[in-house]
C-alpha cells in the first residue's frame, strides 16, 4: 500500500492507445504503486476520451489509496503527432484527433504502431514536434490504405489492426483457420494472444500472416538503423508482448539482412522488458522530469 502522506510526491504515467487507456501511479523511485485500465472508445469523440483518461487516472489513484493532491504531475503518451510544449495531440489517426547517452529507437506494435526516438539522451521531437512517426513510414507504395490516408504505411501492414483485418478478410473469402473454431466465424473477440494459441496448435495460415508482419517490422527496423545508426532498437506493444517468441527472431533476421553492410554489428534489437508498463513508465519519467 502507498503511504497516506499528503505530500505531492507521486507522478502518473498514462498510455493513451487506440484500444485502451492505461494509467499508473509511481513514487519518487519510479516504482509503480497502482494501475488502472479502461477501454478508449475513440468512436465516442475527443471529449469523451478525455473524460475517460481522467477516470482512468482517478481509478489508479483510488487503487493506490492516494488522493489527487498527492500527485506532482501527469505524463501522457499519446499516439500520433504530439506538441509536447503545448500539451496537445496534433493528429492521431487511430483516435480520429487532429490539431554520451544512448541513441535509442522505440517501436511499439499495438492497435497502431507508435514510436519514439531518443538522440543524445533526449527525446527527439522534430521541427514542429511530430518527429518519430515510425508507424507512418511507407513500406509498400502499393500496400493497403492506412488510417492516416496514405497507402502502405508500416502501421497498415504490421499493426494488430492490420493483422486482424487481413485474417478477417481471408476468413470471409473462405480461408480455414483454427481461430474460427476458437472464437466463431465473425472473430469479433479476436486478441493477440489468440494468434499465439492458434500458431502453437499448428495453424499455418495464422503463422504466415504473423511472419509477414514480422518481416515488415524487420524492414522498418533496418530503415531506421540505416538512417539513424542507433545503439539499440527496442520493440514493445501488445503484439510483441503476446507474440515475441513467434516474431522477434524473424524481425531480427530480416533487419540484419536489410541493414547496410558493416553498420549492424553493434546494434541491439530487443523486446521491451517492461511489457504493458512501457508507456506508463515513460509518461511517469516525463512527468517527474518536468516537475523537478
């Protein structure tokens, strides 16, 4: 249990995703003391989602036996282009919203594909705060349409939404898969963990779809390594968390094959050890830095 002191000594990290909102309360040592999770329900509009963020934070505060007065700050990780100084989301396709240290690239494969760049130990935001839109690199100019309006974006090829859409379309066209035995023909309750279960039960179709997504991810990793020459690339998000055993080896192999010869030797390509807590931890670190 968290201490009941009224001193403002806790920070909140919020991971705003296209499917869920996840918040966590962290102490001064960045150890989390309580979390909460609610569905995003982006279709209800911006105001409703903002209300749900507030509810999720309050739920996490309650779970931690704290009060709002004990919070020093809140850091929010949001999908899309973000103006960090103004604290606003410029454009988030999956929400329908507009307006000495290491060099690190982060790629988070979930409902969409988010990313972040840390160069010279500082978050890289770009000229107008939209840098790091990894999910909207065009990988295949003849690929499927992305929610951002372009075709063949990384997100349109390898995100959970893209994987699920490919599977559902194939099933409608007569493709056989163990997933329909598990979940029914409409696959409405499909989750990333179901893909893992199907693959481990020998479903070659699902295995092929996931392998293709992993290959696209490996190509994206290689492009970023060739461009930025980071020391480490960290992959996270719900898809990687559920399917690391099925995807990571393929991602690394494809990336190594596509990275410019002689430049990949010292680059680490790894799965995040923070799992679902990566987003809220990053938000908490940001809040702590800004409230010193």
